């Protein structure tokens, strides 16, 4: 449909006839304001506009029409008897798309229409693409937000000690390629991991979930640094493509005050601020996820640490953050900041200030991450399990069962699973299950439930014993039993099982009868354990027993 | 284009020259520089003497090349690193995966 706007009826008539020959349905208007009304009513595909008309002229009408048509492209062609450049320029400025000088031939009109239709089709095509793009961008944005929510729940919500650590995390995209994890070991020691995935955004952060899972669950079970790193490395190597990996810095602060254990794979130097100055912890290992196994030289290192020292870990995004002149922060404010850092004050506030001043009026290119850890008693968790036996070069785990949970004897396979020892100990698993089961049963029945074993002297007593056991368990026992398993690799490997109960103890001084000569129906459990183990020792009035098993 | 290559078929060696910033934008040209060569058939020499910057995605690209070349030691040599580039390679401990000349 075409709209013809002209105050001369002859002109309208001639043009309408031409347009009808071209297959157009024609609507006519005599001046600008009528054109606006007709436009609203009939929504034409193309408009032919006279310039000079009484009332609203063509230029003004065109401005209104262009506003009315909004994002739709409705070409307006001026029909003008004016030939001076200025008038033609004004037509285009008012929003006109083309002009035809009167008088014009049918063929010229026809070719102008074809050209306009071409522009209009292109315009519509682009508009449709834009709408689709806007829709896709919106979907993408929503997915990013959703993913961000899931990600922060799975990764960040499980972190500990956040209020005592100075944390700076600034993602370049919604999804963060930098990763900060913190978790307590069973004895309350603190472990922190700062990671930096290659690249940015979703693809960079996708590996964060398995890393966070392994880090949190293994740390809570007391798994040693190198084993956690091995596991994370294995997982990343499996899930990430060849060109993707994670640089990482992992530190463990022992609650007992021993050496700091640190591991740096491809991250900038960690900085220890102590009374005498700054000590650097340089990268000594390959980033995680590159090789299937970590090599021996990649083992965590140690450094003495004192209360009051501070540790700063950073990602390279911080050092590479550019100012308006393209100068990296590492070459600008950073060196002076470190030179003036003393351990009696936090570096984070001045760091933020200096970084913000540096990055003013620039777009952030890379994720920026930093964490400052002051070595104070506040950073440690509560040692709800007491001291864990030291396990130099080994692995350890602990489980604490209380009250209602006491009835469920823990299994060795279950405890060894997270340590990754199940295969290594395969042949010994049966014997170890027995040792654990017997010691645990003893602690439960005699320590917590206070059942006397002589009850089992007669067949009746034997069943009475178990009936009583059931009823005492059903009544809701009160107390706790803690199981510690420590493995030291050999050869031969040694497993130390320590069981501690909260009961009153018993007279363990009486030597047990050897299994071979015993004919009594009770007291076999411990004897059996003694046969299997290298040593079995009771202490603390019988509330604690330690059995040492050698894998020979 | 800042990546070019020379094939020294006599020595079964492919030399890849990188000029300017070696970052993600070079992903395609870098890959094109070796992917028509049969995997594991030749040694590679990556010449970084005219590269002034290298980012972590470039480290990733080097790992892809290493995989293509065959991961046994000595198949990929990196030559002519500037101080800055060398520092990044050292921090990542890539001297264990590549020969740094």
C-alpha cells in the first residue's frame, strides 16, 4: 500500500494511476496533518510526499511520520519541483529517504520504488536479526545469572573463615575464572586454595565445580595436601581440554603451629610478611590438569610460620591490571606497596586503594583475585576431634560418631575410600575390617553401653546380652566414639587405628587369654585383633585403644 | 598476520615464528601453522624472539602443539624468549614440558 500526499489533486491522480499499474493499493492525503491520520489508519509500505502544502508541510509531516513508524522502515520519497541543493538537503534532513524531481517519468518512479524496496527488505532483515539477537542475549544473560547462582552456591557457600581472611575477587565476566576455596581439616587446621583457570567466563569456570568438590570433601576428612592436589589434578586432566588448566596456590596452616605447607603451581609468588621482612613463595610446580600425574618435584613445601605473620596470595590478573596508559599494576603501584608492607597491618585496604586509583577509567581485562591470611588463632576451626595423629608423608582420616549414630559401625572401606587407599590395601581390607569392627564393638558395648561381657558366659546369657544391647541402643545411647585411621606408606605400609570412647573405661590390666586356649564364648574379639595386629594397646583407663597393623 | 612458519623438510623440523602479542586472538593462525602436518611426524621450533607478550591462553596453545607433536621430551623447542615471556614460562614451569633455548 502506498500513501500519496499532495495538495494538487491532478498530481495525486497521475501518481496514483502509475502506482496502481505497479500493483499498489493507494491512499491519498491533501496535506501533512491528513497524512498523519491516513498513516495511523492504513499503515502504508511507502509514502510519496509533496514538499509545499498548505497547513502542515511535507518536511514537518515527515518528521512526525518517522517518529510514528518507529523501528519499522517506511520509506518516504519527496516529490519536489524545487531544484536547489539546499531544498533537497532539507528533505533528507527531515527524514526523507529519497526524492524525485517533478516532472518524472514512470520508469524513473518504478526504479526508485525498486531501490526503496531493496533498502526496506534489508532493513526488515536486519531488524529481525536484531530481535533474534536481543532474545538470545537475554537468554544468555539469564543463563549466566543462573549458572552464577549455582556456582556460588556450590563453590563459595562452603568456604570457611571468610570473615577472618582479606578477600578481593573481581571477575572480568559474570563467571569467574578465579577460584577461592577455604576449608578446615578435622583438627581445625585451615586450608586455602586460590586458583586461576585459563581464559575467562563460563568455559573457564566449568572446572571449578569438581575442584571445589574434591577440595572441600577431602579437606574435611583430613586428607593430606599432596593427595588433595593429586585428586584435583586427575579430575582436571580428565575433564579439561588440552589447552585448559588451572594455576593454583594451596596452603595449609596447621592449628598446632607447625610449618606452613604450601604448593604453588604456576601462580605469582606468594608473599609471607614476617617480622624481618618479606619472603617469597615462588611457583615450583606445573599447573593442575596438564599432566595425568603430578611428579615428585611437585610435592608441597614447608616454611616455618609464626603467629602474627601474614600471607598474601594473588592471581596474575592483579599484576597485569592496566591503567589508562597500558601500564601493568605489577610495574606501577605494586612494588612500593609490598616494600612498605609490615606484618602489623593489613595490606588489603591500601592494595584496593592503589588498584582502584590505577585502574580508574579502564575496562577490566582479566579476573583479579587476592587473599590475605593473617596468622592468628581466629583463622582456625574448632578442633572438635582433638588432635589428629601426625602423619608425616602419610594420610589420615577421622570419624566421630555420637549418640544415635553410634549403632552404625563404620566400615573400613568407607573410611579408606576418600583416602584413595582401597586398591592399595585390597588384600588387607578383610583383616582391617575385622580389626576395626572388633575394636569398635568393644568400645560401643563396654565403653558406651556398659554391657558386662561375662553375661555371655551361658547360652541364655548370650542371647540376653544381645537383647540388652538392642534395648540400650534403642533407648538412645549417650556418648561418642571417635575413629582415627592413619596410613604411613611402606614398605610395609602401616595402618594405625585408634578408637576413643567417651565411657568410663574398664580394667584392661588383666591379660587376655590367648585365643588358642580360650574356651569361653566371650573375649574373642580383642584376642583376634591381637592376632592380626602387630600391637594393640589400651590407655586412658581403657577408653582408648590403638592397634597397629602392618601390610605384610 | 603475526604468525608465519617455515618447513625444513630435510631436518623434519617446522619453525613457527610469532610476532607481537601471543594471545587468544592468535588461536586460529597458530593452529593453522601445524595442523596440516601429520601428528608426531616432525619436531617443532617455536620462535618467540619477536613476541613481546604471552598470556595463559598462549600457554594452552603451546600445550596443544605439544600434544600434536607427540608428548615425549624434545619434540617442541621454544626459542628466543624475551625476559617477560621467559618469566611467564618459568612461573608455569613449562621448562619441564618444552626445551627452552
